[in-house]
C-alpha cells in the first residue's frame, strides 16, 4: 500500500495550487513561517501525525522522545483512565503551546480519524496485539510496546495482519537501536570472538498467579472504563491495584509469566547476534536457574534467571552492566553488555573495537529516542524497521516456547518452520489463549 503521507494534499501544496489558480480571499493571508517549513521547522502538512493508545510510565517516556522529533505531531490521546488521559493531553499541549490535543476513551473512535498516520501503543500486555491489528486494518502504521502479543498464535496473527495491510511496524525493543547493543552484536557476528557457541539472555525468574484480587466498587465509566481496561482478557471484578500497575504476573494480563518483560529484549538480542532473526531454537529445557535452548546451528541459548519484577536480584546479577544484560561467547572470546551502556570483552585486545562506541554512544539501553527515530524514518520510506513484525514474531515465539517448557517443567521440542511443538499435544494447547467478545480477531 502507498504511503498515506504522499496521498494526502499538504498544506503547502494547497496554498501553492490556490495561488496559481488566482484564488482570492476576503481577508489577508498571514501565514506563519513555521507552517511553511521555514526557520528550520517542518511544514505541518509534511509531519507524521500520531495518535497514542494507552498512557503509563513507559508510554510517557516513549512519547517524550517522539515529541522531540520536528517531523512528528501528536494530535490525540486515548486511555481508559481519566487521570492518565488528562496528564498526557497536558504533556502534549505544553509541547505545542495550545489546547488542541484530542482525548478518547475508546481507541476505535480515534482510529477512524483520516488525518492520523501512525499510532503509539503502550497499553498493558493484553491489548498490544489486538490494538495493533485494529490499527493496521484502519491503515495506521504502528509502534507497539512489548510484549507485542499474548501467545504464539497471537504473534502469528499480528505478523500476518501487518503483512496483509502493508503497514510499517516497530516493536518496542529499543535496544536494537542502541549503540552498545549494536556493537556487541557486530562483534559476535564479525568472527572476532571465534565461532559463537553460547548466548546468555537475562530474564526475570518466571512467576504466575491465577487468583483474583478482592472486589472493590467499580468507579464511574468516565473515570475508569473497567470493561474496556479488561479488553480481550477474561472478566473479573474491579480492584484499583490492577489499573495502578499491579496486573503484572497475573496470568490473564501478563504475557508469559513475566518472562517476556526482559526476554522480549534479551532473547531478541541473542537471536540477532546469532543471525537467527528468521528462526527460533529447536528445543527448550527448564532447570533450577535457567531455561536452556538450542538452535539448529548448534548454538546454545541460556535464559538466565537474574531478577524478578519486584526488585530482588539473583546473586549472579551483573549490576555493573545495568538491566537486561546479554553475553555472547565464542571459541576465542566473549562480549557482554547491558543498559548501563558499558561493554566488557575478552580478550583485552578487543577493547580497541570499543573506540567506535565511545565516539558515538548517546543513549542508554532504556531510551527509546533512536528507536522512535527509526520508526518515523521508515514510515516515510516504507522500509522495514529495526524490529519489524517478522523479527518480533520469532523472538517472541522463542520466549513463549520457553515459557511453555517452564510451565510443563520439562523439555519441549519445537519446529521453527511450522511454529508448533513436535508430537506434543499438551504443549500445543498452550500456543493460544481465548479472547473475550468482541475482541476475538
């Protein structure tokens, strides 16, 4: 499909056409230079117009980064909580010095706007794939926070929908756009470490719960739309802790027993370093301290339990490298990095390779600035993003296969081509989840 930005008449184009036609108005034209793209500004008709679905701490960071880009304009905020809608609108209006940002409770209404080119989706896990697929069908390009889906089957459906509707998609695994992670990948694939044999992806120790928090009086719909907050998830009574962030590790709301909170990043980085963006490991086996997976090329992927979502750390947690550390080991050396931006290498002779990083490093691993910029560039060019839907599908499926092994507490074998467990009906039943009406896509 063509770029909607190219199909839409720009304000500058309209003005030029009107002048050429000798159009007259009953009042003088006073056109701000910024509207025409002068003084270093981007003409308003040439900006990417953005809507936002779901506001929270992570979205506030993502949106803050995107608001710094001169060729992007945010025009709409959607959230089921009035307090979050208001806070995000104030953030956007302060940036532009006006009161123009619209607010919505139901994102489907926002998606009907023809002027919106792209959406930022940063809801809780259960909504990411459903909102992304509806946005794609509405002709919007998508930046979605991770985890991008709730199951293997949902990953497949999301990927197919993005392909069918020809949309640009960026998974919010921003470490692919960060200098230290890029350099570590380049070292692993350069041959300078020798033949790569082991990859380490740090993950949260999996946790899951199936209980309900105590029922509390449901607030008015215009304060918190509880039914919309639940979305595809099974119904349960309201408790304010859920909407305040305590939904994590509840099975109905959390993708993959918390494993994907870090694994969507770190397993993805290991896939990248292994040159395995087009596949997944063949087998997954849980142990007391990790989940071990193996690829067809013989490389071992070790998903190390280094932390929990609640702040406690394993004694093996490598604090000097920050959160989400990864390590790539070869016959002749290793490289390790994390969100601190630092890189450790062995042998010492490889330290010369880090000079390039020190000259270019600008952002830490949790910063979405470079990733957002990559998304906007690809919206314009229609090129594949740094973490497109194909890449995200396979790295997420690898994580979900690992979760399945952990849930069953045994080794499972996986077919990366058919994306099913081999001869294992029990495991294959865990490939999908049911969704509540009307969100069965």
